[in-house]
């Protein structure tokens, strides 16, 4: 009987949910709220303070997701190889996760660059003013794209995980396993036909022998 992986599923799902939800809330709520600060020199400070408080929890969430995912991949490695479609979905999910990790790390580096610049005038967390220093304005321009790329990538990982859940249905496992090896279904059918045919032939021979003996 297959062992349950409840804790691994929890780590994987809860970590990914926090990663996705935190990045989306930050882009919409935190960065948006920073633009409402009256003093242009305090807007970046407010946004950076919020992201700085969230970063340790975000790192813990990412770590939980990766650990849970690694355990699940190890436990399901047989099905990844044997069931058609699972390997392809796994590769897509790994690529999306790698992209989300890279985007998150680079976003943190850019945020630190803005933070190190001090209280410079900006229009918002990811928007500059004509008086904003060029290096800060460049970092903000990149952050403006990354703030949507991260929830986009993690949301795609969520979609891939949902497909993995569907692929674990017994009917999908059976169908995918039969499709994974060309001719497997035909071979099973041929084997069954051979067994049935052999049994029928044996029964016919026995009946014929009894008829001969009676004559």
C-alpha cells in the first residue's frame, strides 16, 4: 500500500500559496500604498520597510515549498517515468519554479539597491520621478516588471500542481500508464485472447476425446 505524504503536500501547497499570495499582495497592496505617501522621499522607505519585513517569511515559504516538492517527486518517481504526460508536466513545473526563484532573487537585489540609495524622491515603489537618481530609476523600472512576473510564474506553478493532482486520479494513472508504452494495451489484449483461446481449445479437445471414447 502506498504511504501517505500529507505533510509533504502541506509544505508544498502552503509554501507555494504564501509565495504566490505574498507577491501578489505586495504588488497590489504594498507598492500601491507607497505611492499614496505625501512625501516623495518617504515612498521608497515605506515600500522597502514592508518588503524587508516580509522577506524572511517569504524565504521560509519558498523553502517549505521546495522541500515538500522534493519529497513528493521522490515518492512519485515511478509514476513520473511510467505514466504518460507526468514527466512533461514535471519538467514544465521545474522550469517555472526555477524562473520564479530567479525573479524573486533578482527582485530582492534590486529592492536592496533602492534601499541603499536612501530617501530619494520617487513617484512610488516601482515608479520614478524626473528628480529620481538614474540608477534608482533603472532599478524601479525592472522592479515594475518583476512585481507581476513573480505572481505570474508562481500562479503558473499552481496551475501545473493542479494538473498533477488530476493526473493522480486512478483512471488517469491507468490510462496514462497504458499509453506510456506503445502497444501495451494491444499486448494485454493479445495475451488475454491467447489465454481464452487456449482454454477454449483445451475444452474442445476434452469433449472430442470423450465423444471418441463413447463411439
